[in-house]
């Protein structure tokens, strides 16, 4: 039952907010450009108030409040184009050549965690990623940026059904899964919009600003295209025999890795690597009997994730290291640019979290009381849940800190070395340890 008696309170609050803000503008001499940020804050505040008082709005009013400012276009002449034409060759040929990154462990302190709840309707339907010094929250109609204290910094309006979000360097990309739209952003500004050749299956972004898209294409098993940060299509390849499961591009050498799956005689995968400059294939690695579902360049190493193994490949396709998961079930993983990975494993009904280095070596093995629902790794920290308890530690898994959350945890994202964002079904919580 909707509470319509609260409408009068809302009207009074709107009048009060307008009066205060208008007085602030005239008293301070702020430029008219101020109204862009004010409009966003006003709409977000009104939406929060209507949710708080459980007030039913008419459709035109709700559409107005949810219509956030659209992103400004970027002046392409401001972008650095030199990096697009000068690939850097990788020097990694053995596992020992992979940088062995070290992070400081979490200090053994007993201070209580501080948390800030934030209302966000249908929060579990958003896509999230850390970007610069804040967190991006993306759904079909908006991009919202929060800092690590839970303060909303800005928002822009978009129109992307089932958005795919990925971040690379100073950019982030949003693509429309099942549609054809692709957009590259730099903060609040839209760099470009483009279209794929067919319905998009997956997409990723390099730190160089290269967008890699896997899509369907008529008469083919799939297609891969690469669009640089200027919006130019610089690579295209179609598969005529095998299904394409994923693709990624190395930021430095700009080599493109494509994972393919053949099912005519069992499940057999392979990874092909292309030189973006010549368009020629430079390497091919077979994974017979395995289903490769993800390829991800972490630094200069191509990490290959299959149903029964994780491998590290050179940019010419040489296997540098490999971990077997045929006797343990690999349930989930997350990784960070340093090369560290966090895996969730079912080992004969025993829950294990495994921290792996960029060289594919085990940094830590954590046995959990119950199988976590979600986990994350970033900035030399790992986080996972045990029921409603949020557990936070360094990569060693020692000196754990915990925080009991108020609701069922849907997902977690580490923002920096002491802050975790917790996702609930209808809100967020920013937890500082």
C-alpha cells in the first residue's frame, strides 16, 4: 500500500531545497554551469525521498527524475594518438621473467570497522568496477560514481540494455549485451559511440583505450573487432568453424588473443593470438578436452581460464605456467592488473580460497568454514563473505578483520587498501577497516 499522505512533505521539502539553492546561487555568484550538478543532486535527492516515504509518483514525474544529464562529448584532438601506433614488444619468455609483485600485509589491528549505508534501488542489478579513485555503478539508464565514503560524485544518463562494463586506465567502456551499441567514456565525457557487426556477446577494454568486442555475425561462428580510443576500427577477424568464447588485447604490444571452442568431437579449445598491426596470426595454443571461457591480459601475461585449468601464456602463445583443477572444482575467480588472482575452489566439499601470483604460484590457501558467495582481490587485499560476515585480509590470508553486515550480501568490491563496498539487493554499504 503506497503512502500518499507523504506527498505534502515532499512538496515542502522541494520548495525548501529550491529556496536554499537559489539563495546560494545569487549570494555567491556561481556560474550557470552550476545547474548541471545541482540538477543531478536535486533529482537523486527527490528519488531518495520518495523511496524513503514510499510515495507513488506519476509516470511523467518519475521519468523526469530518472532522466539524468547526458555525457558531454570529448574533443578527440585532446587525446594522445602516439600510443596507438607504437606497440611495445613483450620481453617475457619464461615464468621467471614475470614481475613478482609484493604488497604489504594487513596490519594486525583490532579497530572496529566504520560503515556508511547508501540507498540504491535494485543495487544487485547494477554492474560495478573501480575507476580512478572511486566506484562506477552502471545500469541500463545511468552511470553513478561514488567515492570511498559513499558520497555520490556525479552521474550521467545512458541507454544500454544489459550493459557490459569494463575499465582500462583513464577510460571505461559500456557495451550492450545482445545489442550492438558500444561507448567509450573518460569520466563524465563520452569519447565515442560505435556499433558492432552483430549482437554483442562480450567486450573488454585495455589500458590503452582499445575496445575488443566479440559478437555474432551472419554466415560466421562469431566476429572480433578492435576499436581504438579515437573510434577507429583497427582490427577485425571472423571465425568460420569454431565458436568464439572471449577475446582480449594487450595494452603494450596490442596483440589480440581469441579463445575458440570446437564441439564436433567433444569439447576442445584453442587460443589464437594476432598481431594487430599486420592482422596475422602469431601464435596458437591448444587446450584439448578443456573449455576455455575467459582470456585476460594481466600485465604482459595472457591468463587463460578453463573449466579444469588456469594457464599463463606469453604473447606468442608459449605456456609459461599451468595449474590443474581437474581434481578440484573451480567455481569462481577474480584478478587484478598486478597478475594476482583469487580463486574459489570446491575441494571434496571443502571450501578453499587460493591466492595465486602472476607466476602462477600459490601465495596463500585459505580454508573457509562455508563456501563464500562472493569475493574480490585488489590493492594487495582480498575480501570474501561468510554468511553476513565480511572478511578482509592481505594476500597472505592472515591478520583477518571482519564486519557483520545488516543484510544478505550480494557482492563485494575492494576500493582501496582499507575500504570495501558491499552490494545488497536494494542498497550499498561502504565499509572502512
